């Protein structure tokens, strides 16, 4: 999985430029990608290795006398207990947005990708789905009213799921436990970048007092 996009936007108090407030780029920006990867792997993560750092963005940025310390690129490898391996790449100094998810097995490959422009406000994203087994490509879109809701339609479905949950109805959305597990992978990746070595997820869970999540 990969995300290439322009730098972090301005936020209240510039909180997203500092690890202290955001937890780091892989936590704040990428936890939802790790949620998708966890869901596809359908297994507990075993170890996480990440390499990355600061190369271009906010190297000279200061806010209220403090220098930014936020990372702008990373490569992450996640090993799961069922043998599945996943990788994620982040680049925060691309001029435009490009996201891609590739799932490959012994019966074929599925590629889901999306492009969108930050330079041309109002321009539409161009998501597509390719399936290698039958060499088929499909363009994906939602009705105009849904796409205008934000995040090219995602905001509509997020609000729909939230309302269902508030009314006690079943909702096809991430659970709090799934969100926590995504944050564990993202935190392990941040710690791996800092330590320059792989992080054992079981040990991380024990250190954080979350032993109820340990497999078995």
C-alpha cells in the first residue's frame, strides 16, 4: 500500500507539525491505512520494521519558538502471525495525491488506485480497480451528491455509520478494537523508525498494558 501526497496542511496551533501532539506522521496520517492492512491480513501482527525520517518538509519551520520534528517519508514492513507480509510507503512531499493498494496471491492480483489534484480545487478523483486474474479494469465513482460530501464520498458513509451506531443499529464500520489495533501497528512503526530496528508487537502490547489483546 502507498500514499504519495503534498505536505501536511495548516491546522489549529500547527499541532500536526509536532510528534508530541500527533503521535508522529505514521500514527496521525497513516493509522487508517494500517487498519485496512490488518483487515486484509485477518491476523495479529507479529513484528513491524520501519525506515524513514525528515528529508524535505518543514525543516526550517518554527511555531512559537519550537522547531517542527514531524517525519515526511517512511517505508514500513508488517509481518503477521499467519505468514502474510505487508508493506506501506509514505511520501509527504509529492506535488499531487496518489494512493494505491495491491493485494497479490496465487490466483491473481487486485490493484485499487486513486489520483486527485491539490493544484486544481474541485477536480474529481479518479479511482479505479484492476483485477489481474481476468485483466479487467473498472472505474469507480459515487453519485455526485455523495462525492460532494467530502473525501470523495467517504465522509457520507462515515456519517451514515455513525448515525446507525448512535441509534443502536448494526453498522459496517471499524470497531474501537480495530482502531486500537491499527494504532498499535502505527505506534510500532514510529518506534521502529526511532530505534532503527524491528519492534516485537507482543512486547509493545505488554509495555502499554494492553495484554487483553494478546493472541491466545
